[in-house]
């Protein structure tokens, strides 16, 4: 054998360093004894007797008990701990402070004005709920598993660690499975023994635990011996773990209640075919009663409505170019109609499509507001639909955004999902918040009745004697409404026999006019004018390039998944 003095020197220095570190530790634990009394409702009481030897003056110890975990799918899972007492071995109360430190419940035991040295005993008693998992054995039986980290990781040597488990009286000891592990977190060492006495099991280490080494046990009790938590208790636990889900539920219920009181429409009136509307109903009124807002897509039909009533003419110069000519004063127009006409012509009597591009869009908001004001003034709506929708959306974005931000801060996956779902729900309900009066609902039914007539005019003329006879005047009068309903092609086809000449209000270079050419011209005008009148000038822009939870997977400790430091409990402690 070759003697290597250099390697021997390195080994000696390493051993002395470790020895010096151990002697420099401010404390050691001579004994860590735990008594656990399991109740039939799966809760249990833990009594820890910790005998400490202080090598230097310290105020006392702190004990960290983890209470926040994540389950096998990554959702938050809380173990509930209720502290009962902190005393010495004789039962004399000791001063302590209970506080949260990340995922831990921290007990800081001792007096900040007093130092202790030498031997000192601490007894900590607390009650635990929800520190179990449900497992299925190889033969299909359901068992309740209690995996418990007895000591946790301490920066001190633990000379002896034991855990005595007192089973419920009804449990047959021979039906209980047990195992234990020692070592650093994740280790599968079994430097421990299990002894049974009466209705108790004791787990004891067979060698000292070095700093940060732990003792962990697990027992399995057949489910029939225990009163498992019911659905209501599990739901309560779930909501306490994911309280943002409760926030989302309350928010969702509030949304529904608000809609039920303020947004739910009166029952709809029966829809019967109508070939006319009340005289005071104009095109923009129909748009508001159907769509609750006037948008750029409605402007082409509104222009044709004004044209059929003699206020302007439309000259289709080229397929995507047109000229408007004002032909009549606007004294008889409603405010929204007057704003439309003024927006088109200003102080001119003729404008081209190029004149309106990138300029007319500024009038759209005023037109929509005027149309909304009229339906409120006429008591067809309780309030301005656009304002109600905007307020609802803004409130929903704020409240749900607040919930999402809080959920992200608390790592509550279910809370985040729930708040995103409620955000979508709020958005849907906000679109239905504007509420019509009873008179508004009746007019809405009349408008849908007009749609039925436009859809089935030819059939109704044959079956209903009072139905109007086809005429060019009737065609022109209802063409804007056919465009509103998306039925203009069908409306034109039903009047094909009368459409031999272009309308007086629409000019163009037609080689041969027909209903099909009129459909094409109308479609071109509708798409081109909607794009032109809503176009916005391009603008220049510049560009330039917590503590995490303990894991509680829910796997069984009686398979390859068991290890030291696993399960519930643990944490550890130190001196201060």
C-alpha cells in the first residue's frame, strides 16, 4: 500500500473542521420526544418535549411548523394548527410570541430580556387538522395515511428522537401499517425502530441525528375506523385554502343580482309581422332598440334612409368612389340625423368620398350620443345604454383585475382561474345591463315584426289581405331597415319586377340596370362608405427595443415515494 500523507492531512483537517463546527453550535438537543393522540375525526394533538443544552447564552428557541403546502396538482393546501400551550417540563408557562414567517407558523419562545444557558426543557402542545391523505392499497382498500415529520431540520445535533402515536380506541392495531425514515430531506435511511404497546406505536431513532437531519414516520389506518370529514367540511377547507375562489363566487353572485334587479328585461312582447312602424320611430331609433348603440356599420343605411326621404342623393362615380349632394334642408330631422347630415356636408352642398376620409369619424360619437339621448328622453330606455355598459365593464375590470392580482400574489391557482372566469362572466352580463322600459320592449317587438315582414313580404301579400301592395315607394322606405337586418339582397329580389330603373336618389353609370346590379352597387356602397366614414388618420409612433409552499404530493410513504422530511409537520427550529 502506498502511503499518501497529503491525503491523510486533508482528511484530518476536514475532520477537525467538522468537529470545530459542531462544538461552535450554540445548542444541541439531548432529546426530542413527541406524543401524538389521533382522534377519530382525523385530527390529532401533538405534544413536543424538547430538551436543549445551550453552549452559550441565548434567549431561548424558536420552533417553525410549516402550515402551507401544495398538493399533487400544485394547488395550495393548508394544514390547520391551533396552539394550546407552551410550558417547561413541569408545566410552568413560558413566554412566547406566535407569528407567521413565510409558510411557517413560528413560535419564538423565551424572554428577550433574559438569557439561559445549560439545560432547558420546552413543552409545546398544539392541535392539528387536515394532516392526512387518502390512499388505496394494492388490494383496493381505502386507508387514511398520516405522514408526519417529527423533528424538522435543526442546526443542532439531536441525540435521541422518539414519536409515540396513540391510536383511536376503536382501531385494531394489527390493521395499522407503519414505517419511518431518518436522514436529510429526501433520504430513505431507516435508522429507526418501531415498537408497539397496547394501542400505541413508538418510533425511535437508533443513532443521533446530525444538524438538518430529520425523523419522519407514516401510519395507515383503514378508513372504516375513522369519521372522515364530510363534504361541507372539505368545501370549507377548500375555500379557506382558496379564499379568492370565495371572492369570485361572491362577485359572480353579485353580478347576477345586479343584472336581475337593474338589467333584466321585461318579458318580450309577441312578434307579429309589421309592415309599418309608428310615425315617430326613425331609423336611428330602430338601431338603438335593436343594437343599443349606433356604430359606423349603421351609417351607410342611415345615409340611404336620408336619401330615400329626399335629403340627399348618392352618385356612384366609380365602384369605390361616390359623391353626396344635399338636396333638402334639415328642419324636420331628429338630432342624430341632423348631426349626420351636418357631418357629411358641413357648409357645403356636395362632398366626395375622399373629402370624408379621415375626417368624418369625429362625428360618430356625437351621433351615437344623440341617438341614445333620444331613446332615454322618449322613455324607451331607463338610462343611456352605452354609459351603463361602459360603467359595468369598467367596474368589472377593476374588481376582477383586483381579484386576479391578489390571486397571483397568493399563488392560488384556483383563485386565478375563478377570477378569470368571473371576468368573462361580468363582461357578458355587462353587455346585457342596459334595460328597456315596457314601451321600449313593445317597440322592439314591432321592429322585429318589421323584420318578419321584410323576410316574408311576398308570402304575406298572398296570405294577408291588408298587406301593402308592392311599390317603389314601399321598397325605398324599408330598404334601410332591410340593411339593418342584413336582408337587403332578399328585399331587392322580392321587388325585382319594379327595379327596372335606378332610384331617383342613387345615380351611377349603369350599362343596364337590374336588381342584381343594384344589389352589387348597394353592397359596394355599404362596405366602402362604412370604411371611409370610420377611417382614422394614421399617427406616428416610436418604439424601443415569496416563500414557496412545502410540497405535499399526496403520494404514499409505503411505496418508493416515502423519504425523510416528507409528509406534514417538520419545519425545524433554532435558538435566538
